[in-house]
C-alpha cells in the first residue's frame, strides 16, 4: 500500500531516538506532553546499536577469553577458543533486548513513534520520508522540536569507508571473523578500546597516530599506564604519523603514512580501522528551513536550557557539542523536555564524568590539578596506587592509580582521575562528591567496604589529608 503525504501535529517533535532523544521523549511523556519521536534507523541510536553497548559487550567477552588464557599465576591453565561470530551474535542479543526496551518504554509513556528520515520543511514543521519503497512521506507540524540526531564516524581523505578494507568502529563491532592483522588509524579512546579488543583476540595490531601520544585528551601519566599495558598485549605504536593513502596488496592492504618531515612509512594489514573521531549529523536536517545554522564543526549552539538560537527548537546530545557522551546527552534530553513543559530546569556541567574502557579503564570527572590551578584554586592532591589495593591484587590487575584533586583551603573535591580496573564505576563516587560539594573529610569519614576497589578512593582522599594508612603520605 502506498502511503501518500499526510499532515499531523504534535506538541513536541523529537528527531532521533538515541540516548538524548529517547530520554527526552520519555521524560516529556511523563510530563503529559503530546510527543512524537522520529527515528530513521533503530531505537537507541549509535550508543545502543553501534557504539557504547556493543563495544562494551565485546570488551567484556574478550576479557573473559584473554584472562582465562593468562591466569597461570592463579593456577588456572586454559587455552580458550574464540568464535567471533558467536560473540557478535551474543552482543546482538543484548542490543536487541535494550533497543526493544527503549521502544516499549516510549510506548508506555505515550510517545508516538514514527519511522523515517526527518528534515525541517518550515518554521514549525518537518517532512518525514518513510523508509521502504512506496511508503511515502508525511508532514508533522510542531510547537517545539528537539534535534537529537547524534554523530557518525569521521572519515579522512583517501580513506573512505568501504566496509571491507577500510572500516569504521561500526563495522569493526560486527566482524564475523578475527582479522589476522589490523592497522588502527587514531589513538584516541575509540582506537585504544578497539585495539585492545582485537589484540586480546589475537590480531596483530598496529596503531598509527598523527599526534605524539596515545589518548591525548588525558594526562600523560594516565595515558602512559594504558599505553604500557597495550604494548604488553603486543600492540605496536607509531606516533607523528598521518595516514595518507592505501592500496590493496596481496590478501590485504598497505597503509602509507607520512610524518612532519615528509618521510613515508608503510604498514601492511588485512584491514584498516579508521578511528579519528566523530562528527555531528546535522547536514541532513535542512536547518535553513527553520532558521538555524551550525558552527564550523557542524554543531548547534545551545544555552544552559538546551535551546538553540530558534526559541522553539532545542538540541541535545552529540549535535549540541562536546563532550560526545551518551550520559551528557541523556541529561540534556531531560532538561529540554522539562523546559518545554514549563519547568525551571537547566544544565549544570560541573561534574560530567568520562570513561574509557581500555585495559585498565580510565575514569575522570571535574578538573585536573593543572586545570584547577589555572582556575585560581590552591590545590591539594592525593593518590592511591592500585599496587597497594588488596582487591586489585586479588583480581590480578594492579596497574594504575586513583587521584583526587581538592581545594586546599576548604577541602572541596574539584576533580579526580582514575586509571584502574572498574575505574568507570569508581569515578561515580567522585562525581557525586563534586555535585554535592562534599569535602575530603566527607569521603574519608565514609566507611568503604573491604576488600573492594572503592577503598582506593577513600585511601586517595586520606593521602590528600596526610592521613593515609595503607600508603606513605605525601
């Protein structure tokens, strides 16, 4: 049946059902708004379908296989065999469960779900092209709209994604066989996470990075722990090398790189994974029609209520600028929905945590020591090496540390950096401390369960106070 053009209306139209979009839709439904959520591909967006959840599923699975094969010190001898297709199928089941849950939650909160690609067609309307031949399109008029179209992997010149030789993180998470060798272009968090996954699966991994270090967004001593562990896994690093071109070579490819002096190097591999970052998806929205323009990076400018320059249009998630983190988009989605509903809601970015799921993990929140000093604080810093953590030793994962940065006068926690197993979980305690205005004394006075990794948080805080028990005080 061919569906012709029809016109419908809604109080709140949301474009994109990723973490920012579906959270906004659910919260708006809870606030009794008439909500329509348009999604062109799959509920859950990149995070649930091609990003956070799939990558963490494969990281967990490869950790099981790798750890079992490396547990001789614990008296365990095993030679695990990995069926990557089976691993990917398990991952897909998790994704299906979560995306199905998103759809059910939206419906349960009264959200009208529409499948198709939306673009603005005027000041207060969008045109939605439904997928599939003969499915037609419809026009939806809205009182308010939220743009939540997310981001996509960024390509580089001469390395267009073909899904075979040159792949993005999306294809890397759906391979049905472990590549024998892989060149990873980019040593940021995506490149480092996936390099670790494939190295643990037995792939010969080479990382080429234009900058002079891995994980350039993090402090040197944090990144150094992760790079050192990656090298122990057999990953080779080449810094100051920009990928310039590639060609098929035998059963694989040859990737050429060039340094600042113009010297060319060649790296052979079965595939190349380009992981140099992500870019916002705003070029498909016909923003001119609603009176909006992006900055040079393609982002929409927003205020602390997620409003764009057009009063009736909001933007949340990756399209609203860095950091491109799902939990940041979720909070923006909540705020946008609440503002549309007339509530006095606003964004507060002082304690947005970040996590990198490398080996070991990285967790950060708030300011580093140098950032705090630049902001005018007199700082005090405390650290706890994981080598002094009984729980870390029992896990066989004692690389890294917990560091807390606080105001030396009042003791307020200003930031923290953790590189350790389960850093992504431990960082939440520091995020709560910053949000609540907690002091070092507050955390130190909180009894932490023994033996846990969380004790390292308490010990780092005690170190900052000069009262550490299990390490030497500064």
